[in-house]
């Protein structure tokens, strides 16, 4: 954070309101409206149909692709159909999009076998379909690779040693432990030879290698694959294989048995529209003294490309949409404005939410908007039902949220935790001193099987869990929008 941003953020940290400073004062809970939210969300939910449409019909939603634009327009149209105010797409500069058009992955000798794998996003196409013996570089130093340049031109390259370490356990479940729960996949599971992959890439590009194959930390056919939007047009095409298949190829090579592969892919860059699109809409506040203040809920609509992004983050996106529908369906008239947002570019670094915050909340021109901002609730990490929220070490906010969970206990909520959590869109709010929180969810099979893999499909969560998450979001948005004070702000975290 720059010194300017830090100074700005500190200016936004206000003293705790009187209600938060009086530990004996109970936090009011609007049980009557929450009962209406529950009834609408349980008995007339549209969440299952929306979840199916995103996870089955639209499918992968990499930012700046036609599929993401389709999903964004679909979401905006849903918000408009429910009567929300000013449903819209807001563009930000992202860069070119990318889609996979065709893929061939086969072993054709010593016996025929179809291989499982996916290109890295933004990988260029191969020059036609390549066929021949692979060249193994997993045991080669950089100097040896340079000396093999002639042999590497147009070749199918195996870049790394066989994968022998895998992600075998999920993180602790945050609803069931008092220990701090990490975010992200466990480290130290890459397959590394004498030459690091990042050091090898320019050597392969200079030599004109045809395609580079590598394993990943998944097992049982699970393939972890993402990509880099800054990949050069003339980079070596890159494919991640199922580790068992990659290891099979290496073992056949090591046996001295002749082996031939057939590898080809066609990819497309989308250059005409280089924007990412956030989707926003509001339920206007009704209290003349508070209607300019804002409660915000959101999640990211974009996904990676090897599956349909069901738990990352179709379920969270649907929870946001369904929360908007529930509140409009019950005729909710909040004191503060409730703003709903679906972000793009989250998978590339929280880019959509960052662009929106910098445009609307950062700087002297946005001082009034910052002062009027109450809270942001995010739905993203993990899968399944919502257990509560990460309180970001904001004890005053946690005490409020604990009261709000009580009428939802029978729906499977468990607790709010004091822990902060990284890598989700709420950080764009907390980094400038505004209250931002994200949902506490399940990690069963998330680290080992689902997160950023080829298995993130419709089956990974249930319709009941999507309905429950929407109810929790709607209830928290409503409570924040009607309480007398804004949500307390906590000091910036390191």
C-alpha cells in the first residue's frame, strides 16, 4: 500500500459508534423480516435454476470472453426483471480474452491411449497437430537445455520430473476448529527439476519448442490448471496433464521403449473487446438521514476454464442474485441503500472489485462515498452452505454478526470467527479501511479436488446449500441496512 493510500485509509477509520462501545447493549435483530426472508428463500427460491444455468448452460466464464459477457448480461437481466434500481454493466480495462477451441492429447505408441489435460489459459495454439517422441527435460540443467536447442525445435517437451507429491488433505474446517485456517492450496507440492519452469520457458521459446507438457499437484485424475493473461503470443504452447498420465509417459521413456505422442490445440484470443464487466444494481434506501449510506454484497462471476466454475464461484454469484430477488420479492424497504455486485477478473488478482473501489471509493473526490459506506459482504471461498463470516479481527463487528446468526441457527450456520482471510474481493475494501468480510464455508474436497481444477462442476454443491447461502446474505444485508449505525471499522491489518 502506498503512503498516500495508507493515509487515506486511516482517515476512513472512525471511532466505534456508541452502540458498539456499550457491551451491555444488545444488538437488535429484526426477526419478523428475517422470517419473511427465510420463507421466500426456502419456499419460492429461484437459486437452483440460476445455479444450473450458470454451471451447466453458460459454463466456464473466463473474464473478457464471450461466455463471461453472456453471463454478465444474463445476471443484469435477472436483476432488472426483479425491479432493482439501475441494473448495469460497468467496464474496466482487463486485456484480451482467451478460449480453447480444439484439443488433441493422445499417446499413439507403444499403444494407443487418450491423455487427460488442459492448456494453460492464454496459451497460444500449437502449429498444427504435433506428432513424435517427447523430449524429456526434467533432469536437465539450463546449459544442457540450451545445447539441445536444435533437437527441441517443434518438439513435444516434458518439462518436469514425475509428480510424486500431491495435495492429499484439505485444510481444517473453519466452522469446526479454533485454529487459524489458511487460505489457498498447500505449498511445496510442485515437481521441480534442476531447471525451474520459469527459467526453462525462455529457453524453450528461443529454441522454438512445439509444446511443453507438465504434471500438477492433483491426483486421481484431478488437474489443477490456471493461466497468465500476460502470456506472449509467441510463447511455447503449454498443457497441464493429469499427473498419472504424465508419469506414465516418463516411465515408458525411462524403460527405453519407443513412444510417440500426438498433441495439438487451437486457441483464440479475443481482442475486439478488452474490457472486463462488473454487474451492479441497487435497492434504494428510504430513510432520508441514511439513504445515501451503502451496504454492499457481492461475489465474483468469472471462473477458470477447465470446468464450469460451479463452486468458484457460480454458487456465490447465485447467492448474491437470489439475495437481491428475495429482498425485492418481500418488498423490503431498507433504511440504507443495498448495492449488489458481481465482479469480473477476480481469478487474475481481484481486478474487477479493485477497479470499482479505486473508481468509486479512493481519492479526495470520493471522500463522501467512503464516509457513507457501511459494509461489504462477499461470498466466495469454500463451497456449500454458509457457516458465518470471517470477522477480519474486528471484534465489534463480530459481536454484531453473532447476534445476526441466531435466527438462522437451524439452517446450518455455525459461528463467525475472528480470523482474517485473504485472496477474496473483500480485501479491496479492507485495504482502504472499510469494513469488508467474506463467508465462512466448507473445505471438504475443496483443496484436494475442486479449487481451480477440472472437477469444479454442478455436483460439487447442493441446491439446498445455494438456497441457504442466499438467505444468510439477504439477512445480513437487511440487518446492516436498518441498524442505527454503520458497521464499526477496525484498524488496518498488516
